[in-house]
């Protein structure tokens, strides 16, 4: 058996959960393979990895990959991921979210996770639509494109997910597409190795809920669009503005070093406990807390006695 098949067996749940629920030609299988290859290359123990998702077709991924997995609520993958990471800082935590999951219902969580810089990775599978629920337009549906809730074309303008992540403070931001499958695993690998909050946006195809409605002829036609309309970051600046229209950049878009949240928080705690005044203050707070608890207990006992006294009078 080849090494890659061995790895696939080790990191997937083929006997329990396959075949997947995904439609033939869906980009999600490519994203999942890229994720598995990236984790395999990083070489982290599979029990030291947690993959978290919200809801949607993308949200099904934790069923198929054999790490610690959480399939949570719509828009809250990053909240659960934050909990996992704070409880277990040595864990490699990866949240996999659809565009609706990450940027509509989870938009608030997304921007604050970017700002907070906790050492975890967010993979946003951007298929420009709510795939699972049948094609409602999402915050990344391009202007003019159709969805079941925009039958005459979307009048809104789409988020640029990567630009949003950079603006909100994410310290590693990259983008690619499912057509560029090998680039996808290289970027996920870099994102996992980055110390801080990393975002990888993967432009994906949903022929069932988006492609058909927008005059693509097949899933392959959508992959062709990705090939022809993406530009490596290094070539973008040389492109005249009129040739940029409707295209997206791919590669590492932004990378910087900033103190990681858990390290910064721990360091602050160490600094405070080294200050005698801070120790004194914590002691005062705990004493006040104990005294208050005593007062409440006594009040409770008294009201219990009064209740039973009233009961006795009635009989
Ligand atoms: C709180 C809540 N609101 C709405 C839904 C219905 N719902 C399920 S999946 C989904 C959209 C999924 O779109 P996206 O996140 O882009 O994932 P995709 O299916 O495209 O991968 C919605 C609105 C839900 N499950 N929970
Ligand atoms: S509905 Fe779209 S996103 Fe969902 S599995 Fe089918 S092709 Fe993929
Ligand atoms: Mg989607």
C-alpha cells in the first residue's frame, strides 16, 4: 500500500462514514484531501489535532476526518475552537467553515477571532452560496450573481474574505482555490505552522446550488473559471486595473508576527503575581467573596427556619 493511501486511511474514517453526503464534483472533497495532506506533512500526532466545524455542507467534514472532532452550531465554530484551545493550549485547532457559517451568522466571531490572535487556523470554504440549504445568497455571492433569494441577481456587494481578515488583524492570511489543490495543502500547512490566528480562504465550487443557477455548464466548468480568473499575489501588482476586474489573488496575502493571545495572557498573569500589591488585592477579593458567601448562607438558613415555623403554625 502506498504511503499516501496509508495516511488517508489513518486520517479518515472510511469504514464508518463514507461515502460522503457531498454531491459529485463538489469542491469539498478536494479541501478535505488538502487538509489531510497538510496535517500529515506538519507531522503532528492525530490525537493532538482538533477539527471543528459549524453547520452546512462544509460543516460535515468532521464526520469524515479521524481527529478529535466537533460538529457544532451554525456560525459558532470559532467560539468552540477558542474554548478547545484555551482548555488545551498544546492542541492544534483547525476550524473549517463555509462562507455563510464564517461570514454571515458567524461574522462577528470571525472578526474578533482575527483581532484576538489565538494560535489556531480558520479554513473558509467559499463557494459563494448557502450550499446545504439550497442556494440562498451569502455575504460572498458576487454582485449580480443569482441565488434562490436573489433570482434577478444579487444587488449587494460581496465581502473580500481575505481583505476582511487582514483588516480585522489576522496575522496570517492566504487564499487559493480547489483548482489549485496542491497550493491549498501548502497554504494550510503554513497556516498551521504560523504562531497566531491564521486564515486560509479556499474558493470552492458548488455546482448544485450555485453553478446551475449561474450558467456554469458543470463542476469542471467552475474549476476552469478558477484557473482562468485567479492571479498569484506576486503577479497582481503588475496587472493593469482593467484586467483585475472579477479576478482574485491567490497565495500568502499577509503574514506578520504579533504576541499570541494565550502567551500574552499567561505573561500578564505571571507579571501580576510577581507584584506584592497584586497578590494583596487578589487576597482581598477572595476574603470579600468568602464573607459574602457566609452572609448568604446565614440568610438562607434564617429564611428556611422562618418557612418551617410558618408551616408549623398552620397545622
Ligand atoms: C442557527 C441556524 N440558522 C440557520 C440554519 C440553516 N442553515 C444550515 S446550513 C446554512 C447555510 C450554510 O452555508 P455555508 O456556511 O456557506 O455552507 P455550505 O453549505 O455552502 O458549505 C443555513 C443557513 C441553521 N442550521 N442554524
Ligand atoms: S450542495 Fe453544493 S456545497 Fe453542498 S455538497 Fe452539493 S455541491 Fe457541495
Ligand atoms: Mg457556502
